C-alpha cells in the first residue's frame, strides 16, 4: 500500500508533458506562418519576410527535434519546461521586432507562455518568465522595425501610445498569471487531497475485509480437510489389523486434521453476516470506544456521554467513519488543555455526535475555511488553533470527506463565551447508519438510554 506521506501527488500533477508543449508550438507555428503569408502576399505589405520565416523555421526544427528525442508521455522537469517557454518568448520577440514591436496586435501573445507557466510551474520560475517577457516588451517599445503597411504610407505610433500598450501587457501578464496560478493551485490541492483520501480509505477497507478473506479461505480449505479426515479414518481401521506400528501416526494425523477444522470454523465465523461481532455489527457506544481508546493515554481526560431512547443505534462497521472520527478526536486531544467532551445523541430520525475541547478554539481567520485541503500555518512546538491552519489541513479534510460520504453533515464552531474551545458537530440521518430492518432487536442497548431524546434543534 502506498504511504500517503511518501506520495508526491502535487509534483506529479504539475509536470508538463513535452507532447503538450509540442502541440501548442505547432499551433503557434501554423498561426505565424498563415499571418506572415497573408500579410505579405494578400495585403502586399513589405517587411523582412525572409528573417520572419527563419524565426518560424527555428521553432519548427526545435519541435521536430523534441518529437524525435522524446516519447509522447515524457514529462519535463520544471527547469526544462521553463527553458522551452523562455524560447517561445524570445522567438515571438524576434517576430514582433521585425513587424512593428508592441504596436503589432499580436503582441498580446506574450501572455501565453506566462499563463502556461503560472498553471504548470513553481512561482519562482513564473516570476522569472514574467521578468523576461517584461524585458522583451520594454525593448520592443523603443526598438523595432516599422509596422507593415501600405506602400508609401508610414504608420507612426507615439511613445505614449506604445508605453500604454506596454503597461497593458505588464498588467495583463500579472493579473492572468496570478489568477491562473491561484485557480490551478486550488484545483491541484483538491485533487491531491482527494487522492490521499482514497489511499487512506482503501487501506482501512483492506483491513476491514480481512475477515471476509479469512472466511473465504476457510471455505476453500474445508473440503480437502474433510477428505483428509475421511481417508485417515479408513486408514486407521486398516492399520489396526495390518500395520499396528502406523496406528499412532494415523491417530496424530487425525488429531491435527480435527484441529485444522476447528481453526477453520473460527475463521468462517468471522465472515458470517449475522454473527453480530465487532467486525460486522456494532453499537454506537462500541464504535465510539474504539475511536476514543487510542487517545486516553495523553494526559487529557476524554469524557463520553450518551443520551437517547432505546434501542441505541447499531450499524455495520464502517472504516471510513472510524478513521474520520478518530482524526477529529485526535485534533481535539492535541489542542485541549485538560479535557475533551464527546456527546452522543440520538432520536428516531437523527444520530448526532458533538466533540468539544477546552483549548483556545478556532481562529476566526480559518474558521470558515476548515475542511478545505491544506489550510496551513507556521509550525509551533505545540499546535494551537489560534494560529491559522496549523495542523488542520489535510487531516481534517480527509475526516470531513469520509464522514460526508457516509451521509453525515459536519460543522465546526467555537464554544460559547466565556468558555473557550472548539466544537465539531457530526449528524447523520439515523437510517443512513442503521440496518434497513430488524435493527432494534439486533443491536439495542438500553444502558444509559432512559434520558431525554435530542430534538432536531438540539442536534
């Protein structure tokens, strides 16, 4: 099983495929060729068409070399991708120098390499590409060949106009780059967090399925063991008359065969659907004790109270719920000063869990963002909820995702003043947890159930 700590999802998602840049450059080459031919032959505007085609042919040769040297699935590292995008900026600068500088309407294509970098490369490289683009645009503002136009007519754009175009390019590059980088980072973080969630859930499901695998193995081995037992019994009968020396060995073989069958019976019982054991059906109290038990030895008092009418909710063991609640309880224990209170409430319609701690509570800066992936802050020796997001990133996102998959609604808040602390409320429709029929007789616990029923408002 892949370790989520070792899986570098973000870096893999960021790396550009060389095939992507090759396709984009072929499109640029086609557009540049078409614009050059139409301008020179259709409009009959005079400009250095030979030098322009040299710049275009250079891009075509680079593309052909990349296609021959790499496979379609080859991914560029960040430095290689930045070099190729830098070349695109320089090649476009050469074409613009020959055809009017920043006054050429196609100067807006300067934004393309910067936007691709913002989406795919680290910020430092994107900033360097932006600086290169600004430098190229600055030179083209003052140094360029005249814009191609009708013979005998010379277009002259004043410096103020060209400065305005330069300003528009710089501001557009900054805005588009920041916007694209922000959207890309959010999408990448969400994708990475979901992938990590899938790995965690898959691991928990594998653990919960071990009982089913054991039962399947027991059923498969049952028939050959039964055959061995029958054959051994027949050999014992024959050995008593013909080979008394083998009788002890055959008796031992029969004993070991019976022992194997007893072990297989135990394995089969683990996978039966109606045993009502821990690996199949469990009450709400049993599930909460399983979640709380690992966190009782950290110097924090974990208090559990239960209220609701009989029978107590019982349901199939769900590793996603166990893992998600465990994550929330772990956060509460980590941040609490001395006490964590867990209250389980249920009625005929709802099952509600409230997890409170007596720590500093959530900072208002992150309260509305809790549950988003990678809400992070600066690390400290002991995490505190007053520091935005410290320790409350991917773990809380995974917990919230797993619980919501089971039909729960998760809300976060601070306890009411003058007390301090954080409060997490998880509520399910009772039908989403319990079995569809016969649940009251199968798993009801009446202990502690004679107290009042929580209403929807209390939940």
